[in-house]
C-alpha cells in the first residue's frame, strides 16, 4: 500500500467539513423471541436493549468526526423525544448538535429496527418527509451562509425528505461561485444538482441505472459491463467532475472527466445487519478530496473505509485508526507487538474468530501446508508465531535453523491461509498468547492437551485447544537427516572413485 494513502489519513484531522441534509435516528430494539403470538403467527420479542445511532446525514457527519475531521451538521428535526435522542447520540460521538433546527410542525425521521438475536424481523420508518416550511428554510439557509466560509468541503446528503430545497441549493451555488469549495453530493435524484456542477457524486447501482434510464441487471458481470460502459453518460447527466458508482460486493467504478476509469474491488465480508456503508464512503471521499488526494487515491480510501463498516453490525463508523489498519493489512509480518494488539482488536471488532499457532517452520513442507490450512479453517484470522534464529538454536541445537528468520517468515507470508506472521525470541509463545487471546490455539498431533505447556494459559484466556493431525512421514527433522545422509557419501568419496549407488 502506498505510504501516500496513510499520509492522506493523517491530514484528515486538519480539515473542517460541512454536512447538509436529512439527519435521522437509527434505533435498534434488541430482544429474544422464544414463542409465537396467539393473535397472529408472529414472534413475540422480549425487549432487552435499545441502541440509538445517528443515521442519514447525521451518520455521514459522525463518520467524518471518527476519521478525525472537524464536522458541522445542518438539518431540521422535530421537537420530539427522537430529536433529543439524536442530539445526545451526536454529541456523544463528537458532532455538535446545535446545527439541528427544531421545527414543532415536523417529526424527526426515525428508522426503527426490531431484532430477535441477530435476526432483523422488521423495520419501521417514521418522520416528516414533506419539504420544510419557509421559516425553517430561512433559518437553515442562514446557518449555511454562516458555516460555509470555514468549511474545506461540503457534503449534501439528500434522501429526498424535504431538507435540501431548490432555494437552499441555489444559495450554495451562489456561495460556491464567489468562493469555490469541493461539493460532494449523495442524493437519490442527482439530476437536481446538475446545474451546481458538483465536484463528485456517489450514486449506488440502482440510482445510477435509474439515472441512465436502463433496466437493472442481474449478476456481477452484467452489472460491471453496464456501469463500466456508462461513464461518459453519467458524467454528462450529473454535471459532476467525478462520478463514483458503488456496486456493493462488486466494488466501485470511478469516472473522472479527462481521465481513464478507475475501479476498486470490494473485499468479501461476512453477512451482517450493516447499514451506512454509503455514508462512510461519501465521508471518506470528501475528506480525501479536501486533502488534495488524487481521484484514484480518494476512491481507494473511501472503498477501504466502507469495507470496514460493512464488516460490522448496525450503523457503524470507520475511525482513522481503523482505516490505517485496514490500509496496512497487506503487510503480514508484525514485529511491533502494539501493532499486533491493534490488529487483533480490529479483527475482533468485525466479529472475526482468531486462530493462533506457532513453530520454527525451518523447511516448509507439505505437512506444514496441510496443517496451516487446517488451522485456518478453524476461524477467520490465522496468526502464526515463528521462533527467531536464537530460540530455534536453543530448541533444536546449534546447527539449526537451516533457513534464517527472514527466509522462514517470507515463505509463511506467501501462503494465502496465513494472515499474520509474528516473530518471537522467547522459547515459549506465552507472551504472544497474552496479547492475542486466541479463540483457538492449534497445535500438531505430536502434542496432546495434557502435554501442551500453554494449554492452561489458553483456556484461562477463554480459548480452546485444537490438536490437528500430522501428515505421515513429513517432518523437518527427517527431511534434514535424509539430506545430510545423501550428501555424506559424495563428500567423503576419494577423487576418481565411483559414486555411491542410489
């Protein structure tokens, strides 16, 4: 990964971003369903907890704050309990709520989800969706005029629920004509913003095909061909300099005037009840453009941040730290144990099951590969501890290792089943186990639960021991012994003597 991307993330904290649009409250009612109602064939959910999170434009603002930016949010809500809960959630997450205009004639937009265990049963939407009245519009425009000069970029988050009126858009156009700023638009109907000439727009696949007036295609390949061949039309229809079309699991297509198309590829994620990935994408894209990232850089940053969020349940955010970790995930070898701890915490935040194993891995053979693949199958992330050269000598003798630590680690890194390789100098991996706290500690069949010294520690940390079978007649010691015995006759053969029989 280019160090430029990490430098862009560091610069996010220097920017101030203004978000204007429909702020919503995302509520999650978590409970248990153990019986059916007599009134209808529906489950009865015994409510345990309610979780409130900012949604819509408010989620975009929260993502900006999580990425380190100073954030201002302008919207209109009601004077109800939902507005109070939304304000409290925003403040808790670092976004001032004083930009929320209170209108007694409106009800706050709410998306309430009922879940039984991990399963969402129903979503109930409520709140005012008609255009705001003249007084609320005047107040919102006044706040826009006041906030605009200090903003490094503006995001318009338009769900077509009445906040972004034609007069407000016209006001932004006038402000921008006098004092240009990047404007990024995320809207259900992008045609409304064509005259504004946005810096970037972000339709999802369905919004893009509606804009094109084309039918929805089925299948990744058909969708990719449809969007990939439509860049010029999308740029023309939106009036934008950049069009970023998110196509869910198929990644993102980026079109820019005067430049070749760019595509990012989504990383597979476990299925979750995730929401708000598009808000994360827009927030990161806007920040990246605000710190002068190139369009491909901005697209890669935005796609990576959205992938982090899609791997989490509920309405989630991607922090600057999360983004740095995700960007550097391609570097498998971890020498700094603080980085190891951060990677483990990041994986756990995405609900991933962590497997740990360790060894010398001096000469990697088929037995090792079979064993490591089996270990990987026990979870989602496989971390391999590898003894350094000095500890191998203490364990195996003065003529080992055959291969240096760097060579041994490099070979492990080349295996797709291995996620992280962690060198250690101690004779035992106990210090690493304390950091990783694995869900599963895997060892080969030459051990048993009773003979494994680390077993009590692993179980005290909440992990399980898994003994995996070894491939018959495959061991590094036997391979080295055969190689040495084969070499000795040749080494001792007198000059001119016939070679030994094979």
